[in-house]
C-alpha cells in the first residue's frame, strides 16, 4: 500500500486531534456559587442568633458557708482582720510543724488608673521598717572624688568608695551593689551609668543624691526595698512569723502607707487588694479597714471646721453690733 501524501487526512483523525474546549468550574457546576453564598448566609444567621442570645446568668456567690466542708467556688473569698489573719498563720505553723522563723509575705494588688486613660508608672521604693527582721546589710557604693568625703564614707560602712574610675568596672559588671549613692559634685560625670543603673541611678527623689553621706549610708544599709511587678503587683516580705504581732502590723502599715504616696489622695486608693501569707501557708485576704491611711476622714474634718468657722462669723458680727 502506498503511504499517504502530505496534506492527506485519515478519516476520524481530525476529530481526535482537535483541542478540547476549556470548561470553567463555574459553568461545569452552576450550583457551586449558590451553595457557597447559602452557607455564608446560614453562618451569619447562626452568629446573629448567638449574639442575640442572652449570656447565661451566673449564680450569685454566697457570703459565708454553714458547714466546715463546702465548694469554694460557690462562696466569696473570706476576708480577715489583720490581727485575726496573723493568728491564723501562727496556728498553721504549729499544726504543720514547719519552721517557726519563716518569712511573712504580702501580695499587694494595685489600682494604677488615673483620669483620661493615664496611669501611675511602675515604681520601686525603699523604706526603713520600725522592726528589722534580718541581719543582712545592704551593699552600698558611694561616688565621690573628695578624699575627706571618701574617708567619712568608709568609716560609716560603705562597701565601695570611688570616683570616675568605677564607671568602667560597673559597665563591665565587675562591680555590683545593692544601692548607689553620690555627692552632687560628681553627678555630671556619672551620666554614662544612667542606662546601666536605671532605677538605682542616684537621684534626690530617692534620697540617694546629697551631701550628708553618713545619713544616706545609715538609711540604705538597713532599708527595705520593694518593686512593682507585672505592672500592678507588689510581692515582698515584711517580717518573720515568730515576731510579735504588733511588730508585724507596724512593718506592714509602714510599707502600705509608703505605697499610697505614689498616687494622689483625690483618686481612688492605690491599694485594691491585700493578701498575706507565710512561706508555707495559703494566702489570706485582708480587710483593708484600718490598714490604709485615713485620708478621707482628715478631709471631712477640714470641711467641718470650715463650716463651723462660717457659722461663727455671723454670730461674732451680731455680737459686735
């Protein structure tokens, strides 16, 4: 048989070689788009129903349980007077046979809000407690270039005394201290340490910058420091459990009163909640009555005195006439 010439087409070959037409999914499945929109509409209606549905009412917590054994989540957390809570902590120690000289801690939850979305910046402070509970002495470094001042600092217990030569060692972490004290004459030369020391940088606001070196050393060697953590919580120890109750109360009130100075008195109290515990016990919520400084009562007394003066003025005028 002769081979077909160029240009000849075998029967049926033209149909097999033809390019098939491209079919879009939308034309192949005309119901797909409608199904998607229907699903979206159903989802929207479901979400709207969930929004319109009222949230389940939570059962109000009861105030005081009747029995000794009860479900804690059905009752409000009990709050105790300070003396009662300390008595409970001492009793817990006796029943558990734990270390009698363990530390007592407080967790202070703060209200840092001010007006117009402003708030109190996290802070740290140092106070002198009326009753010391540890023999530890803070390590204090004194910046001075005066030989006489340096000698006075060493005599009063400064751990490290020096001038500009200490800057390099501090930046390289060769020298570290709990507190840094300086005299005014050297403070312009300590600017390179500002970012390194941060809150420990000497300043008059923290009483770590001044000319009375013995007074500053006496304070910072024995002071108690606390810091705001997580923007609104202070966790610090205040005493030992075997100390007299009056001494523990005095230390606690000293710290709380110092904390209250960081927020103006015309706002709500900065202390929102106060919990006390020992090293081995649970935390006890304290009743704040009698612990916070009595600012409102003082203002009320001033208003009463002003009203009394206004009432007395007409009487004095009538008597004089």
